[in-house]
């Protein structure tokens, strides 16, 4: 059986074999990126169709993230046990099944459930791709490799909101999910033809750790969602759920002593990995929280439709696409410790503009600020991911990839939930008359009257996102400030 190979890492070049592997895995990864970003612009449409609130609709996003977080810990074990190509194809198949069912959903609970299933498949796609590429590229080329695969993925995130808005405007929200079927079929065909097979080996599944970790994460995200509900009894229930979540995570940490654990705690003894993991978690909380706020601002406060909203979100991904290739090259030469802090600061500077948002803030100013946020993300996410592999032996790469992706998706789930709850709370405080129906379409006169109050609520929510993002500065400064060693 063939194995993944590439030119010697000391050559410093992305050879043809590595580029081919990258193109194949990107084809599948882009599909999941387009799907996730397209759904972001559908939140108001879903609320209208199902008569749901902000905190209910955000579970369409959070449910997907929970599916991702639940399965990513198993990905490292599955890759070792069955081989990367088998897991990759299986993940694509499960993602397509979830997509088909989500497109046929008849209620909000059904849609959320199918999104969880879709997330379980989608959760394996990117980690397996990163494992394949990390083993093939070697540490000395990880920055450039992350930039290479990150660029088309970011272009996919540009296309996602636009495609999503166009689909909603013409064919309805169901086609956001159904369009994945032909894309996924093409990705599976390419994987069967071009992706080299990898030999699996016996590996023990940490069932106890799976129950503790996934249970803790699910309880934490659910408890965070319930925190937005008023009432003393709801507060007691929320704190009980959150306390249970913390207890489960602590039990997992006590349990996870060796490499057989889903997330090996020993990985965090490596300074580069620990700093990269914390940076990714904090950035994910802020980033995915902002991705909830941005589409809703343009639709609820400014009255734009899904397609216009998608176009207005494009500058963020364009900024990241500009920064990512350069950031990858610089990371390979001088380390992530110089690149990532600069990216975090750029992202914070762009977010500051959104804390001052009004009902009539210039779209040009907001687009420019969003482009700056994108520049920061392009210099933050992939370089910090590359830094996670700094100094790790090849045998630890599958588990390391699983660990950092698990933590990143947990952060994304928490960010999506927390910012939605904060926004709902601020809308209730600023415009109580609209709190129960903030997502409902309003006549122009009514929207104009209430828009300043809603804009204030959004501005306060962006302040929360800014405060969270600022926490990433400290771990970013601890990332390696030297080039990764070459491997022979």
C-alpha cells in the first residue's frame, strides 16, 4: 500500500506531489467552508420561516460546531487506526448525508439535529487534511503549506456568503445544503483517484475520555446558551449545568495522562503547541462570535437582503487572502512569534471601528475595517496552526492535530453562543419592545425608528468581542520566534 511522500523538507519547495495532495484535500475542505459561511447569512431567513428567536437560530450554527467538537477528538485515533484516506472519504460521505437531510428539514429542531450530523462529518475533514499535509510537508514547510491550502479556503469563505445570499434570494435556504451534494461527489472521486493510501495501525479508542470531554463541552455550550434566559430558577439551572461542565472537563484532565487519551495533556508541555492552542481558542471565540454579529447587523439594522449581506462580508476574507501567503512565508523564516502578535493587533484595530457602529455608519468605513480584520486573521490563524507542530515528532502529529482542532472548535462553539446571548441581552436592554421579534422584517419607517437603539446593542456586543480578542495577545507573544527545524 502506498504512503504519503514528498520531496525532502530541506529543499524548502512545495513539490508537485505535495501540491497535488493539497489540491485534493482543499477540494473537500472548501466545501465545508462554503457551507458554514453561507449559513451565516441565512440566520434571519431561518428565523422568519420557523418563527424562531436569535438564541434559537444560533443553535443552527452552534449545533454544527458541537458536531465538529464532538468528533474531532476521535479523528486522531481514527486516522491512526484506519488510515487518512479512508477517514477522509468517510467524513465526506457523512457530511453529504447531513447536508441532504438538512436540506429536507421540516422544523427547527430537525434542522439543528441534521446540522449536528453534518458537523460530525465536517469535523473530520480539515483535521485529516492537516494531518496529511503536516506529515507530507514537514515542519520547515508548514507555514507555506498552510498558506497554500488556506488561500483557496479563504476564497471559499468569500464565495460562501455571496453564494448563500444568491441561493436564498433565488432558490430558498434549503439549496444552501443541497448544493453540497455535487461538490462532495467530486471531492470523493478526486480522493479515490489521487489521494495516496496510508497504512492504518492498531490504536486504542479512549472511550472514557470521549464521554468526559464531549459531555463537558456540550454542557458548557448549552449552559452558556441558557445564561441568556431570565429568572432565578433559570439561573440556578444554568449554574448547575456550567458546574457539571467544569467538573467533567477537570475529570478529563485527571484522566488524560498518556498518549492513548483523546487529547494528550503532555502536548502542552511543548511551549509552541501550548501557546498555539491557547491563541487559536481565543481567536476562535472572538472570530466566530463576530461572524454571528456581522450578518445580523446588515440585515436587522440596515435592512439589507441576504445577497447584499454576503457581498458586504467579503472584505474580511479578501483581507485574509492577501495576508495569508506572505504570513506563511515569513513564519517559515522567522517563526510565528513575530507574525501572530502583529496579526492579533491588526484584528483588534479593525474591530474597534465596529464598537463605534451606528445605524448610518459609512459602509465604506466598515468595509475597510473588515478588510483590516481579515488581514489580522490571515496573519494569525494559519501561522499559529503551523507553530503547533514546531518541535513535535511525526508520530505525534495526528494527536496534535486532533487536539488543537478540538480546542479551536470548542472556542468557536462558545463564541457563537456567547455573542448571540450577549446580543440578545443588549437588544432587550436597548430596545425591549423589539426584543422578542428583533429578527422579524420591519417596515422601513419602523426600522428607521428603532435602528439607532439596535445599533447601540450591536456596538456593545462588538465591545465584548474586542475584549475577548485582546486576550490572544499574551499567548501570541509566547509563540516560537525562530524558523522550524528541517527534517530529513
